[in-house]
C-alpha cells in the first residue's frame, strides 16, 4: 500500500461553487495509484465540499439560491456577527453540507458518475483563497 498527500489552493470569487474536478483528477493520475480511496478535506469553517452535477450550470445557480433562502444573511438572527453579516450564515451552510469527501479510485482515476463534478462551495461573500487537502491511499 502507498499513500500520497497534497494541498490544492482554490481561489474563489465570493459565494458560489468552484469546480475542482480537473486538478483533483490530474493529481490522482500523477500518483501512480490504480486502486484506492481519495479523501478531500476543506480546511475552513465557512466553505465546504460537494459532489454535484457539472453539466448544467443551472444546477449550481439553483443550489446557490436555495442556500441563500434557507440560511438568510440577517444579523438580527445571530449572536456571532463580529466578522460580518455573511460569516455566521457561512458557518451554518458549511455545517449543512460537508467539509470532507471520500471518493473511490479505480484505474488511477476518482470514480465519479457521468455528470458528477467535485466542487468547493464558498459560503462567504468576498473572495478567499481556500485550501483543500487531498489524501490518496491505495496500490
């Protein structure tokens, strides 16, 4: 068994989904591990990771609008407001999604469905540089 680890830097433009499938697939392919398990971990409390459809951009827009309605950016609703009106809602959105993903690897590639993509979901309104740690274990 072998393992490999790296950190992917993901710049965001503010709230929204940033597809990271291509750099993840590229990195996994460079490791020479044909069969294993890939773990992706978002090192932030106001961003998350999701696997979602990557064919129709309307899916991303619908998800972003749904989360905006579900978790409102209204400072009157929260005690934690020191970092701005988007911070506590970002923490809640992150808690409702996931900060880590486990993806099987076969033939040196993450096993994703035809229309699936890997996304960092930025929950803050301003741009950030996010880090996603990737750990691959297998043979």
